[in-house]
C-alpha cells in the first residue's frame, strides 16, 4: 500500500527529506569512518524510488538507519538502473558535479535539489585501474549522479561527505552485471561501498491496476527465497524462474543491478544476505539487501 505520509507531504515537496536532513546531518557527519580493522564493506542493493521518496519519512529513515549500522565508507561506487552505456563509463568525479534530473512531470522543486559530494578523482582513478584491463573506460566528466544514485545517497549520507562515482551498466544482461560486480569485489577490502540501485519489483502496471499486486508479491517472495539460498543462477534466470516476472519487471533495468551486488559479494561459499528494508510502496516491493 502507498504510505499515507507520502500523500500528506505533497504540499511541501521534498519536505520529509528536509526534515530528516535537519534532524540527522550532525549525526551523519560524526559517523565513524571505516578502518581496515572493520574488514570488507558489504555490497548493497537499494530500491531507490523516484523523487517522491523524498516525501516519505519512513522510507528515508530506514535508509539512514541502515547506513548508520555500518562504518562510513571511504567512498561509494554505485550502479543505477538509469544509466546504460557500453563500454562501461564513469561519471564525473569533480566535487559538486551537477546532478542529472532524469525524471519528468514532478514539482519544480525536485529539479533544484543539490547533493554536492566531495572530489572523487582518486576513486575514479582506482576504478579505471580495476576495470581498465577488461574494457575501455569512458569518463563522462560532465555527467553527475542520476536519481537512482543521488536519492538513496541523500538519505543514507545526508552530509554529502562521501566521494561517490557512478558506473554505467554496460548491458542489461544479468550475467554482464554479475561479472562487473565481480570486478569490483576487491574494492570492498579498501572500505569502498559497492551499491546496485534498482527496485525489487518495478511495475507501472500494478500501480495503475492494484489487482495485479499478486504478481509483484509472488516475485518478491521468490527473490527473497533465492537470495536467502544464495541462488545466483536462479536470480540470473529471473525471467524464466521468477513467478510474476513479466509484470514485476517488464524491462530488465531495475532488476539487473541486483546481480551487480551479488557479483560483488564475497567469493567464499554461500553469500550472507540480510534484508535491510522489507516494505511495499505503490504495490511494488522496495526490498533492499546487504550482502557480505
């Protein structure tokens, strides 16, 4: 069901985010930074939502609380459902690179949102080193974070004090995202947080026709079970094996970032998967997970 808080906040677009920021920004700044003694950072899959996420106090609080349960990362590498580019590309790394407002039809205020992250040039160079031997790397110096990246980052790290670089999806093939995640795995040992940002179910059809909600619920239940079992093969073959997949993911873009997360997981037996958020918005699952 749609959260009533979302509806109540429409008179003040992004008001819930402004309230969260005012309440927690000092806590966010004081968060303990990762050290090698902490071991590898986890890999995350975040259901990111759209601009109205910033009107949802419960969703924002869940994201912030989740981030506080971990050390503050030295940097973040994020792959969003909203940037496909082959070969793989790196977003602008300069401090304060302008955001990409890749959405339409919302209140003008959403197009003035700012999230001025620090310089991430060192991270961009590290990524080029990790990936450069695999494929040519394009650096889109003027492309900032899109909403699949900046919306969850605004909630999780509201002080905007963590360097962030976005990678493109080189393909929508699940296996391609799995391989990309595997190439990023070593970064976790350096205190770098790897995030796939999509949506556990992403169906506009169910938003228009709630009678279809059984499809998204079934897919979410199946995905949760596959994740618990560490069944990466099933997740890779989600279109054939996931009940309700055709309704839940009519396009691949919001699901395949999950494979990036699983690829970045520790390569030692079954991945340790923890569900950090398990809720429904607009009849879609916003399940978000943490993998060791």
